[in-house]
C-alpha cells in the first residue's frame, strides 16, 4: 500500500470513527427526548 | 419544523465546508504543496485540520443539548468533544513545534501525537456511547476504528522506553537518504553562484550534518529527529534544487526574496532541532544524576 493510499484509508476511517460518532450525537441532540430514550433503551437491550 | 430548519442549516454548512476542504484534501492526499518555495508551517505530510473539523458536530450537539436541558447528552458531548479537541491540538502542536516535552517525566516518554491519537479515539468512543446513546461495546468499536485511522494517517509511535536502541534498517536507510539530501543541497548551492546564498546554504548543510552526527552517536535521537530526517531535509532539497534550476533562466526579485525568507525559516528550524537534541541529552543526564543521587542516599554515602 502506497503512502497516499495509506493516508486516504486512514482519513476514511477517521471520518467513520469521529465524523459518524459526532454526527450521531448531533442527531440524538436534535431528536425528541422520548425518541432518544427509546433508542437508548433499545440499544442497551 | 424548528428541528428541520436546524438540520437544513447544518447540512448546508457541512456541504459548504466539505466543498472548500475537499480541494485542499485532494492536494494533501496527492502530496502537493500549495506554496512551492515557502517551507510549510506544519511541514509536509498529513495535516491536523481534519482532526479539528471532524468533531465539530459534537460541539454543536453539546450546544443543542445545553439549550434543551438534557444533562446526559450534554455530559457525553462535552466530554467527547473535549477529548477529541485536546487530542487534535496536541497533534497540531507537535506538527508545528516538533517533538515536544510535556508534563511529567513519565509523560515525556510518550510522543505527543500518540497521546493525541489516544485522546481522539477515547473521545470518539465516549461520544458514540454517551452522546449518541450507543451500547458501550459500540463505543469501543468506534474508538478502535478511530485509532486505526489515526495510525494509518498520522502514525502511532512507541514510548521512548520501548524504542529500539540500535539504528536498525529503517534508521540506516533514513540516515543514508538524509546524507544524500545534504549532498544534493550542496551540489545545487554550487550552481546558484551567489556567494551570499552559497554561504548560507553551506551553513545549513553544516547544521544538518551536525544533527546527523548526533543521531549516529545516539540512535535514540533517531526518533526525536525523525521529522527532520524524513520531511524537512527532503523539502529543503526540493526547494533548493528548484531554485537552482529556475534561477539561471529567469531573474525574479520576488522569487529571490521568498527564497531568502525560506532559507531563514529553514536555518531557524534546523537550529531548533539541534537545540532540542542537546536539551534532550541534558535531560537524560539530569535523570542519570538523579538516579545516582538517590542510590548514594540509599546507601548512606550522601
């Protein structure tokens, strides 16, 4: 794997790891408390 | 309706930022420099701005959670964003100022970029767990994905204590390439035929040789001078060779001025690198003196 490819894959993984987690946190903040509670309890089950 | 509007504004901001940054990102991935004569502020290679931009939705989430009075989400978002921001700033600071010395002696063994990568991974895991409401195991998965991405894009390094003592194949190869770069700089400086520039380039080459000699004498310095060996020297070689090839054909005072300014920056960076290696030697000596003093105190000699 060349240096460029390695960087690109790394950046994509960072996009998934940081970007998705942050965006989902934003969606959770924007959603109604009842829906957020339901999704949290569903996830914990 | 209000939420739809918020989401629309957010999507528009993200699209605008993505459009502006994508071109810069493409240049970064292709390894192209924006200013070929100036030595870039953060050196060549991966830059730290994606680490500052990617967590921004978590900051917005924290503001919304605060406005809506949702404590659980607020704690998760603030904690996650704080960790990611702290890690990104640490990485950016190391990229700007070289190998830093931070915190206690224990912490100094760890390269700041590695500490930063760990904090960012932890932050993404916390954000996914407490901020987005995922299961803790999914939070761990997010952290691992982030850590893997950081390793590929920026590189994670071992702490000083666990680093190899010999130069090794990588070290010998790096030193050989560095010596080649210095020889190429000297060769190019001869073709410029300006006594003032020739003297300055000779001084820069001499400084570079001193740094190389220190690395040869103490292989632990290889890790401390890795950026100098892998990035700076290569960049200086390209700039000097580029100037030497264009200088004879076109006389542009502006280019001359920028080249002189670049040489100032390079000389300052090389002196700083040399100083860092000297200071580390003093620090190592300080540790040895402290150990010896404690040993003598234990044995009742002091």
